[in-house]
């Protein structure tokens, strides 16, 4: 089943642009006996193409690198998610890489295992199709935000996906570094700091900490999220 979404997602799907992927394929835990377990260290890349992967524990990012070596993070994947579907089903050359952000426990499904799942558990293939549709939606909003939104709007959409429920004042928890956040949002780290400090002075954000940001002007914040 899909990962849970909050009320604001229903109001504005564009806020999904910088959403992490988590527990989107939790049902696949029921067939892990058909897969092989691997422990992969932080910073290691995961080979794509021949297997389908399930992330049991840890965090993985999908990153694309250009010819100049500049890397762009597309999204982060957390526990309970199948990944590597694009290259598994469409084995064309691929520029993207899955990189372990933390130490991870990953299960690999061979093509023979997927054939068996298709025959014995067609509900899991339907679950996979639904999750791929969700990922495509996130990717589409991500691409459009990178082209159409200014830095502040992107920051607000990022924060809207990390709000702590029932927090007063409204507070977002940041579980990645400022450098990673800047990379994900397609801006330089200095530009990110500049915008955050400007909005702190304007009173939209509270005093910044390492892992949380408070939103003091909620109406303006949600206008930018829904932009």
C-alpha cells in the first residue's frame, strides 16, 4: 500500500516534489524468503539492472551525475521500499546511482523470484505498479518545481513534507545536512543559508537549529507550498 499522506498533500499534490519514499512497499516483507539478504555499508553504490531491491533497514538516495562530476540528488528512499524497478524492467544504460546514505540491510530479488511472485502473489505486482505511479508523480512535481519555483517556494515544499504532527509552533524536522538539502533543492549551500536567514529576519521562520525549523507565518508558508 502507499505511504501515508497528510491533509495538505490532498490540497496540493505539488508539495510532493521533495517527498522521501518510505514504507511504500511494506507488503513485500511477506516474500523476503524469496530474496537474498545483503548488508551494505554507508557510501557504497548498489549495482542496478539484474535484480529488484527491497530496503529493509537504512536510507538510500538516488543520485544522477553529469559528465563534469556534479551530482544531483533526486530523492531519498527509506525502510519498506522496493527500488531499482526502472533498470530491472527496462535494462537501458542508466546514469543514476543508488547510494547508501547509512548502513543498510537490503534484499535482492532475482528475475526468477519476480516471476514466481507474479504467479503466486499478483497483489504484490499491483502494489509495485501503484508505488511506481507514486514515484512518477513525485518525479514530475520535482522536475516542475526545479523549473518553475523560486528558492523559497522549493524550501517551503521541502519543509511541508517534514512537519512534526501537532507541533506548536509549526515545526519541520530536518534529517539531512544543509549540503544535502541544498543539493536536493537544486541550489548552492550558500544560497540556501541566505534564504533561510532572510526569512528568519522577516519572521517567517524561527531561529534555525541543526535539525529543526519552525514556521511562524503559516498562511504565507502554505501559500508558497501550494504555489
